[in-house]
């Protein structure tokens, strides 16, 4: 009997030859990330448990990335970042990406990858549920709570239960406007919010093998919306090239064994899959876009760790080129590097930046989470009225983007762009 990708990584991290589903292990951590909503709490528990003068287990492996409430005048938001800054200075944290400095990244999950902290075969913990994004690089990446993060910060270890693995094979030939966001939404519609509780979703198949890094990150990012512990996939050629271009040594490249024992195997043929939309209230409330024809919209949003990457904006720009949006449309790059790419990446001789501006999109250079998680009243793109919004973000719970009576629809960047042009929900190919 062979072993899954997650089993192999956890075996390495625990000093074992093999591990089995359901076992509790002491796992050695390769990287611990925290951000502005959680680091003050993590630091408090860390000092309570390890002492006022305690030092983190490895200042080169603790990564601090403010991203949630960065560009705001809100006093509490600014205080959280001040606490991060002071903690990083006292602890000698090597990787603190301070807002307003050249080091700043943006959204932590994309910044982790850009900074070379998401590496194949490693264990990455983060104080945010969407830390699972790094599974796109073949890492075992999971979100943890404040207490677990504080313990890991002090010891470099954490007890973890080996999750059972569901294998998800994506096959077929994707239609031109279909994106990874549509595929993960379709999977969420099938599994529902609790359909993979404390499981690994291991992605494979011809579609995943051919996917770009940005699209692979989108798939892994949203596995938590069906209760999964993590999402993961073996690095493909595009992933290894992406890492090499950033000077990141790939580490140990692991693959699941052909005879690995999975809890179950799911296969999704994307050849005839229509663009998907999650209706308000839950990311698993998914239907094909065509069933929502003529749902009027008051706002559109392109951004977040799920929908604010380079290829997300390219997909949106391809739809937007030559058109004007009919509703207020906000765009927030996930990181500073993504914003730069909007300027230098062109379609038919025109930069992505120019296409968005010509279409009437309100684009900010201030990378971060912005309105994805609502935030203070001055947050760029925040939904302040009880309107219907279509967004590339990953969650549409009540109040998620601001106003508690707003109706949030989740879709791919291509579908959001088309809908922004039409003023109602529409499929990308319907834009002439």
C-alpha cells in the first residue's frame, strides 16, 4: 500500500518512515505566519506561556505580514500593526513585511509565496484559514488558532492529527472562459460546507497538471469552505519554474504513490462545465451562471487572495477591453508585485492597468485584503449599502464585505468583469 502526499510530508516532519490517517503526531514546523488580526493575541499568549523575555524558536522561520486592515485610519487597526512592528523588532524577526516600506507585500497568502516561504514538502502554519493556499506548491499548509500558533512560535512544533485524503481529479478540456474559481465552486456545490471536514483534498488530473501557479492557488485557497484541513497538489513544471524565477530552492519534491489509499476519489470533467456562481449566504450555495440571468447588481469587486492575482486581472481585462462598467467596480491587487504586473503586462499592446482604467474600474495601488473581509468604514471597496454585489472573493457570509444586508455573489474574475459591464449577472462569453 502506498501513501498520499500529505502522509509523506507529515512523516518527514515527524521523523517517521510512515504515518497513517487518524494518528496524532508531533510535527516539526518549517514556517509560521501571522498577520495583523491575530499577531497581538498570539504574542500575548506566547509571553503568558513562555515568559516575558521568551524568544521565538527561530526568528527566520516566523513570518509576519500585515494585510487585513492596513490602509485605514482606524485606531485599532493601526494599533495592531504597531504591536506587530514592536514584536518583530524585539524578537529579531527576519521576515516582517512592514506596510509603507519597500518590503511590504500585501495579502499574506500570496506574499508568502512571493517571499519564498511556500515550499514543496514543507509544513506551513498560518493564523488564517486560507493559509491552505500554499498547498499549491506541494506544502502541507494549514490555518491554526491563536493558542496553537503561540505554542508553535515557542517550540517549533505542534501536535497534528493526520487527515484522511480525498483525491480530486480534474479532467477534460476547459472551455476558454472557465477558470479555477469555477472548478472549486463546482466542487463546493457538490461537497457542501461540511463535506470534507478535517480531510485533505489532494488535487490531480490533466487539468491540474496543466494549470498555472495562480490558478492552482485558487483551487487550494477555497478548500476550507467545505471543511477541509488542507488542499494540496504535487508541483508541476510551471510551479518549479515559478519558484526558480524567484530564487527559491524547491526542497523535497514529493508525489503521492500510485497505490495510495484514499478515503474516496472524485472526478470532475470540466469540458462542459459552465461558469459557476455562489449565491448569497454561503460559498457552497452554487449554481451555473445561466440560472441567475438578469440578477441586478449594485457593485462589483475584483481582488483578494482568491481573485486578486496577476492571472485573475488578465482574465478580467480580456473581458473588459473595449467596454465600460455599468456599476461601481473596485479592483485591489493582492500584492505590490501584482500591481506592478498590471502595468507591464499587455493585451494587444495595452496594459492591464490601462484596460481597467479605460473601463471605468476604480483601481488602487494599495495592495491588501481590503473589502474582502469588510474592515473599517474607510476600507477601499467596502460594501456600505444593502445592495447586491458580485465578487471574486472566497466568502459571502452575512456581513462579510461590510453591510449585513448586502447580498454577495461569488464568481470568477471573468464572470465578475462581464457582470460589471452588463450591470447584472452574466456569463463571460455573453459580452460581445
